[in-house]
């Protein structure tokens, strides 16, 4: 008998309201807001936004130099069209800002969660009496942080590569974004915990991923979907960390495996 997805979510939702978890969520929220705002200031406001404004000025000057286009702008209809174009350009700037936040907030959330995921995992273990037996590695925090940093790079690079698809495939782009990022996200959340106790080539990990791949994918996709919702995206990674903690603890609590440490 295994822990089904509904049971995992129910247990996770219950644990979410524990005082210690609430404190972690609050600290994670403040740190995430700080990092996201810093990224917006340095990358969007200082680089992306000025580039878009400069592009618009060049385009406007180019139109003004073309006599035929300049002549058309004297008519109200074409002037209205040009005003509509300006509105669309402003909308484009806000869309790029939203998409920029979307791309960075998930890896930032995962990076921040790496500072607390060990605490969450051990607290869920203690709270639910899972009786976790495996000793934590001495360099566990470094391993977890390294894994999270690699995830940040992979996530950002993947979304930049897929950027053209996101623009040319409306509606479908959401499924592509959620599926690919959900796969990475779910596996990374598990890895950031397991790497603190096991070697990456340990057969127990391969067995865990094989048995629970659908649940890991579901948790990852749910987390990714919640990243699309403003404000919810700032704390939902903590909920996902609780969910994968239950999944890992239940799996290894039920499996009689050899402790190699």
C-alpha cells in the first residue's frame, strides 16, 4: 500500500499551519520578495526596459522619416492605429515584465527553499512519526545548495531556449511551460532532500524515482502552476517541500533497504 496523491496533499495542508512551518514560510516569503525585486531592478529596469524604450524611439523616428507613413498619420484613422500600436507596446512591456518574473520566481523559490528544506523535512518526520533512520551527511547543506544552484541555471536556460515557443504557441505554451518546468521542479525538490542522505548513484534513489515518478511529476506541475498566481507563488514552494517530504518519508519508511552509511 502506498500513500496516494490525495493523502499527500491532505497531510501537507495540515502541516502547513504548524507554527514552525508558518515561520519558515514568512522568512522564505521575505527573502523571495527581496531577491525578485533585486532582479527586477538590476535586470528589467536597468537593462530590459531601457532597451525596449530605445527600440520604440528608433522605430518612431524611422516612421517619421518615411514620407508616405508620415502623411498617413495625418488621417485620424491611421493616427488611431498608431495610438493602438503604442498601447500594444506598453502591453508588451508589462507582458515581458510578467514573464521575466515568472521565469525567475520558480528557481529563486527553490533556491530559497534549499536553506530550509532540511528543517522542513526533519520537522515533518518528527511531527508525523515517520521514524527516519538515515544519518545526514556532514556536508549536506553544501550539497543541497549546489543542487539548487544547478537547478536555477538549468531552469533559466531552459526557459530562455523555449522563449520562441512561448510566444508563437498561445495556450499550448502554458502546457509546455508547466510540463517541462514541473518535471524539473518535482525532481529537484526530491533531490535537494535526498542528496543530503544518499549518494546520487545509490540504487535506492533510482528505485524511489521509478516508483513515484507520477507523483513527483504531479507535485512539480502543481507547484509550477501555482507559480503563475501572484502572491501564492511566493510561498507555495514550501507546501511542495512538505509534500515531497511526506512522499520520501513514507516510501523509505515502508521499504526495508540497506543503510550504507
